[in-house]
């Protein structure tokens, strides 16, 4: 079963605006990761935040993690048309080699 | 400099005809995963190998099998594909407790 739930499911904004996507999960985690997927392509790893971290930055990306609320957010600042893609959060329970549990994703459209 | 390679990128098979998807990696990671992603859905873990140890997810159908002859290669065998098995199949690798590296995926069509 899918643990992560992203909202919104779809988001359309103008180029240059900021985009915020949220993710909630149900069980304890070792870390939470965000991935991007362009249509029909594989997944590209964006950022990993560990359970003892609250915020992390990478370029135009900012991720927050609130383990008390079991939620995370991904902020993309100054969006570009090339940011159009689906974004998935994925949780790692930390069982060593266990796979990731993905949320349903947010489809982001950046209008030029 | 592809690190996780999947072949073929597109595979068409007939209903009930066995098919094998291939994944190779140049990262020397000890864990390899297969995920199934149906249209407009999230990826779903099918199974993984930790070195030679095979770990099947509880709800993975018996129709799906996997082989890992060496560190670099991992295969997904679908013994009797049904229409419901049409999906993107994603291979991934990782070192323990780090991010996963995904291949470009193989899109499987079942006629």
C-alpha cells in the first residue's frame, strides 16, 4: 500500500512563481526523498532529508520535514518551464536494503 | 555515463508470452530493486536483491520472478504476461541507507 500522499495531485503555475508540494506519511522513517519524473521517463533523485533534519536546500529546492506531523514539503523557487514534471516523495523506513514507498505524486505544470 | 542501464527501453509482448527485462549497473552497489509503475500511478516495489539474497514483496504476483547472476546484472522475468502487467518497469540500485539511482525504465506493452 502507498504510504505517502502528496497534495496537490496537480498544480499549474506561471513561470517564475514558486511551487510548493506537500507529502504526508504514516509510519516511522529513516529518511524521506523527493524524485522528479518527466513524462515517460525514469525517476531522478532530487534531495534526501534524514529524520533528524528539519530543512535542506539544494539550488532552487527547499525541503522541510516535520516528523511530529509525519509530513514534508518541497518548494521550488523561481520555477521554469523545464520544471514541468511529476514529483514524488518516497519514504525509507531504514531497514537497510528495504525499498522506498512512494506517494502518488504531484503533477506540476509550469506555464510559460 | 549511464550508471543504471535498462534494456530494452520499449518491449512489446503478446498475452501469455514470457518476457525478460534487463538491468545493469556500473556503480557496484550491492542492492538492486525492481519497481512497477502503471500509468499515472506511483512506483510500486516488486522485489529487491541484497547481494545474492532475494527479497520478495508480499503482494508481488508469482508471475514475476527475478535473477541476479552477478553484482552488475539483474533480470525481471514475467512468465505469463497479462494485460494488467502493462507498465513501466524501473530498476534501481543503491548502497545501504543512501539514495537510490534509477534507470530510465522499460515500458512494457502487452497485446
